């Protein structure tokens, strides 16, 4: 790919970076200090890391596993662990994406919303009337605990759901992964163009909902709501540190900082010098601009619902899926919002989330296909067919990992996976940073970021499962399962180390040098990037003895000309490549 046109151009890359706003729908900053900490960490911590990872991926034209395999082979297991961690993340997030798409369908299935049949909507801390449509019981049909799976939920609130003989929850999850397969399976170039179209569509839908909210609803209440929400307070020192840590964690969840995504995105942009140097800037700008757009869009709806039904109660955004699956539907019902705008809102959430799934899946597939390049050349296989096959296998594995979240106990497992994935994240950060030691350890911001990650780990605790009035605390035996899930990605480290050892022992070079040093820059340029071989040295005979036709001596190749000795230092005896010179 180094000699061909890059799959993504700078404009495509700019639009694709808008997927980073997907988490702002359900993880808005809880306080003004959290928002400040997000932007400070974005500038101080994210810029050097994104610059290094995007530039390495673009210059070397490899993903994270390929980069480690080239220069630090024994460490490529860390890259495999990062891919497994990313696989767990997208597999656990896909069922939630399926629910967003289902809510878009629910919004227009009936003239009156089927999710809100109450004359007076209730808050989380109040009893729910029996005649209310309870999302926990009607949509998820939540069981009593994670040990009671009790099959899949059978929906009865729409005509299509009543006529269906199978549960629609796993069907919607399968539809999501089929869409991901169609978008990713044909390679990075096709995926880039599809994401380039999805990005403006998602932004347009969100702006349409924002425009309706601020033109047809009470703008003053929305501004007061935002002012209370984004106000920076320094009254409690302990609260300051907690708010700062929350903003840091939201940023790390949203921006592909310490994942396998950034090197692959850099690879897709090609080896152009400009895009390698400004790629980090484009990603930072897109996140800074669009990260606060979803909370600002939802503000007039939530503020209008509060002022209408509970004027004396102060309500803020409730972080988590409940914000989209309960608060926003309640606001749409209370304010009698036209169903088309509710549908457009959930379509926007669905498209942003689908873009994240596609980027994550493309990262995994591209790293696997890159590792199979030698086998593809030896077997003379079609790279497109291999890419499709690998995408299909990744889709099946992710679908299998997420199918349990579509059962009646699915919400328990969603919470369990969400806590487990980030429980040992700081170890992954340390290992990835050590892999980029040469280019990143000199940054003065490294120690601060490691300290924040370690602090987040030390404060990690088992949160109670709280959903409306239903609270559930996992038993001690589920804590073991939580640690097992957290440690699952790290099995890639010994796998990669053993693979590197076997390859090094089979080569002629010293094993330690091969494992720890990889290959030199000179060998990499001429053997691993499919670049043309070094040109022959300049002739040492008098000029009239040679003709320079048919590119026999590419003397104008400035890329390699300065790497060889000048003509006066060449030996006078003939070289093998000079035997074909015409006189």
C-alpha cells in the first residue's frame, strides 16, 4: 500500500474522526470541572500520544502489531492484547447499539409513543404506576440476577413484535453486525467512503433535533439547565479530584488514545508528510467541536420535561445508557415531540455508534490481514477474499461474545463487562507505552498520565447495579468472573512472545538481537515495504564508455543517491550489475 494511493484522504479522515462523539450521548461531563479536565487532558496528554501513534502508523504503513513485530518483536504480544481488548469493547457495546436502532423504530411504530403511556412521568426515585410502560420490564424484561438468564425477551408492545415467533433482541444484534460486515469487509478504502457518508448523516440528524429543541421549546430553561450543569465549583477538594478523574476517564473512553485504533487510522491515511504531521490536529479538533454537541442537543428536552412535571426538583444528566433509554424517551413523551424527531435523534445515536464499531472492527481485521500478507503472497490468494473471510470470523466472534447481553439477564452482564474491561486498563497503558519507548518516554507528560490511570485503578470498586428503583449488587463469586474478563486480553502477550521466539530461532540472525532490536531501517525500507531495490552505484569508467538509456542507471533517484559512496570511492573492478551495461 506504500506505493499506491492512500485509502483515506485528509477530508475523509476529518469526517471519520467525528465518531469520537459517540460516547458523549451517554457519558456527558457531570460537572463543569469534568468538562474542563477533558479539554486540559486533551491538549496536554492526548496530543503527544496521538501524534506518535498516527505518525508511526502512517510512516511504517502497519498497525500496532506490525510496528512491534518490526522493531520489538517480543513485544508484539502487547499489540495482540490491545486487539483482544478492543474486541471485548466492541462486542460489549454492540448490543447497546442494537437497542438504539430499535428505539428509533419504536419512536415511529405508533402515533403515541409506546414507551410512555403515563399521564405523569415518574422519576427514578419514585414508584412507577402499573399502567406505565416500564422499559425495564417491557423492553428488557429483566430477570432477578445474572444467574437467571431465562431466555430472550419476547416483545408485545408493537404489532410486528407480537407477530414475530422469535425474540427480536438477538435479531437486531445480528443486523448490526451484518451492517458492520458490509461496511468493513471490502477493505479500508470502501469502509472509508462509507464512513465518510455516515458521518455527515449522523451530524445532520443531530443538528435537526438540536434546531427543533431550541426553536420550539423553552430556550431559557435549557440555558439555565446548561449553566447549572457546566458551572465550575471549587468548594470541596475531594470533589475536585473526583470530577477531574471522571473527565479524564470519559476522555480516555472516547478518544482512541491507548488502543490499537490510532496506528491503523494513521496507516489508512498513507505516508504523506502533511497528513502524518497534522492527523493528530484533525482528530483533536473534531473531538473538541463535537464532544459537547450531544449534551447541548439533549438539554432543552430534559429541561422542558423537568420544568413541566417537576418544577421544584433539580435534575442533571444521568450518565449511562439510562440517559438515552429512559430520560430522553420520557422527555419526548412528556413534551409531545413529533415522532419523526425522536426517530431522527436515535438514528443519530445509532450512526455515531455504528461508526465506532466499524473503526474498531476495521482495526482488528487490518492487523490480522497484515500479519497474513506473507501467506497470501505464497498462496497467491485474493487479498479481498481474505479480508472478507477475516471480517466474517471477527463478526461471528463478536456476535457470540455479545449474544448473552440480549437475554433477560443481559443488563447485568453489560454492567459486569463495563466494569471488567477497564479494571486493568492501566497495565495495558503501561505496556503499550513501553512499546513506544523510543519515541514517547521523553515526553514530560508521561508520568502524570500514568499516575491518573493508577489512581483510577485504586478507586475502582464494584458499583451497585442501580436501574430506576431496582438495585442489585453482584455476589463475591461474580467478582472472580470480573477479574477473569479483565485479564483475558493479556493472554495475547505470551502468545506474541512465543511466536516471536519461534520465528527468531528459525532465522540465521542472533536470537536476542532479532527479538529485542527487530530489523534495521535500511532492511525495512528495501525488503518490507515493497520498495524498489537500491540503485546500482554510479559508473567508475569514463562517461563516453556508457550510455544511460532505458533507466539502466537511475542517477536521478534522490531518495537513495546520497546513501551510497561517491564515484571516486568505488572500486575499479567490475560489479555483477555492471555486466549488462551497453558500450
